[in-house]
């Protein structure tokens, strides 16, 4: 008898007590049960935001990956829906892996597969039970209403990897080619047969028949990306206008596994980086080989931008996985039967060739002002406005001559500190979770802040997830912050005299 995988997942969800766990976040999307990892198929539809994600409802007892689904009207409150892609076809029996979405206008949908306005592309994973040999294929799911989801009857669209590459061939992202109307492009992360990472580009006019154009190359990068890690995961391209130069630039964001550059950062088991250029055919031109991490935190991976139809334009919004490989040992799997979360959506901007990221929802105009603003502070002091709250967003700006200051989240014995430290020559963000309940994949990290960034901290803390932004978003830092489960509020901490110029807070609980 064939197992009903949909029914089994729904039964696991119905048995779940994850939402009752004191670590379960309020505004960060977390799984209803089991394990979450990469965001998938993010899209905006008539003002509603839909997030799909890698979902393992039976974790840790059984590794089988579905696509989960949630939606939101405000990017803060998420409603869970039934799982979307069920791994029950011959080509995805070992898991429905990561991919993306395209949202079509009415006239485009009329001639699209199944006449559907929502097209989802994903990697079907199949492993031979005897040899463990992998087959990775690229597949299509369509939806007329974001309620019912149908696998394309002629799946897979791309049944196997091309010659010269291994079966590590996945994570399709599809977008309209802005330079060739009526044409769509697909980018895939791959591994060459010589065990180096790369990305492949495909093209289609009907979203069904895809022709290989070739590898993405970097003719002006002096070979910087020729042997850059052993596998490229989750590649994506977004087009942004640089705020300083006014030029349109293409930003490649991807996860090159196995890189160890001689530079500050890159401490996570797998990093996520970006580089900037101008895409022409299969070449990312005007890219000099410079790259940087998207997020400097302990937990960040596999980000993806929301897809939009041309008739519903808006800012580029990015969501990442607030996790990384080998990090399934977090306290929540024992206390609530769930693990991992997504970041809050962020707006992306480009300023002088550097990514700038801020929470997509601005701090509201009626945010509570902090009573400590304007006062001279020394040592530590409770932020009275935060007392009794475990999910909040705090914005602080100090006088430019402040040498060491920040916040401590938690209680006296189980806490995380976030500080800006200046020595006259440089300012550094120092995040220390060595006294928290989760330190296995890094307990203290120091990040050099770019020159000229104003002394401003924005901290979004949500029970066991914390996101930090420095200045106007020039530095982003995501971490799992398992502080004392019952601890509320936060303290201002200083290494000397401090005067706050600005301060505001909003609560989510």
C-alpha cells in the first residue's frame, strides 16, 4: 500500500505543540512542526506575501523534504497553510528540494503551462536505495489560486544534469529577462566534474522547454570565481539601481560551499556572498572579483528575493534561512519538536556597490520613545519600556564619541550581548552569545563596521531569534539567541559615559 504522504504530514502538524514552546518566535516564520530550512518560491500577490520553504515534518526521525507554505498581509504575522509540494512522484521521492516562483500577468498566464498565473520550479531529488546515487531533476508545479498546487504531468522539465557536471545540480531560480521581452531565464547551482562550483543559465519562451546557454562567467574578475568552492547553492540575481551612481546593476547572491578566503568573516560552515556587475548573456561584466558576505551572523543561508508581477512593482525584498548546515541540535527540537526559522523580510538597496539591508517594515511613527534618550548613562540600566516583553524591535543611536555601548538580552546568567566598540581607528560590532543556551556553532564574533557608518543599532529580538542592523543597514547580523526562556526586556550596557541621541521601540508580543 502506497503511503499517503500528505495525510502523514498533516497528522504530524496536528499533533504538534511547537507553538506552545517559549522559544517559538512571534514574527519570524518557523515550521508548524519539525524542520525548516531554505526559503522557496517567495512571491507577492495583490498585497499578500507568500513564503514557501523547505519543510521536514517528521524531523528528526525521518528526513523527507516537502515545501511548506505560509502567507502574510504585513510581513510580521504569518498564517500556515497545508504543505504545497509533496515528495510522492517518482522523480522526487527523496525530497522536493529548493526552487523559486514566477508570478504572471493575465495575458502571460493565458499561454503559460496550465494557464496558471503562478509557476513554481523546484529540484526533484531521487537517491538509489542501494547505491545512494543521486538524480537531480528540475520540475514544475502550477497553481491557479495559491490554494491548489498541481505537478506538471510531463515533469521533469530537465530530467538530469548535463555532461561535464555532477548530480549536484539544483535550486532553480526563474525570472523574466528584462532585456529580452517574452523570454525567461533560469539559473541553477551546480558542481563541475572536477569538483568545483559554478552556475548554469538556461532560457525559455514558454516556461517548459529550456535550452542551456552556458555557465555564468566573469570576464573582468581576473579568475576570482573560476575555482570558488566545491558547489554553488541557491544562486539568484536581482537588479538594483545604485543610490550613489544611479547605475542599474545586477547583484548575484549565492552560497559557495567550501570557500575559505583570506579575509575577515566566513566563519560559518557555509557562507552566503554577493558580487555586483552587469549581466550580458552568460557574462557578469564589470565585476572585478570583489565579493562580500550578505550577513555576518552565526545563522544565515540560502536567501531569496520575492517574485513580483510587473503590474505590482515594489522594493526588492529578501528572506534568508536563519540557520545553516549541521545546526539541528538547537534546544527547540527537544522542548517543542521544531527547529529553525526564516529571517524577517528585508529591503535591499545598493549604495556604492555595497548591499544595504533593513527590515522591510519600517519602525512605525507611533513607536514608543525611550525615556533614556538625552540622559547621561554609565554602566548598565534596564530599558524600562521593554519590561515584560520577549519579542520587540529596538532602535538606538548614540553620540558619535561613544566608545563602547550596546544591549544585553536575557537575565543575569543566560544572555546575549550586542555592542558597538570604537577605538578611534575603527568601530566593531561584537556579538557574544557564550552565556546563552546555544553556542555550538560560534559563541562570539567581531565584525569591522565600514568607515563612516553612523553609531546606530537596530535590534529585532523575537524570543530565540535576533537580527542586528548597524548604521543604515550597512551591516546585518543574524543569530539564534536562546537566552533564558522566561527572561523579558533588555539592558543598555556601556563601557563609559553614553548619551543616546535617539531611541524607539515597538513590541510584537
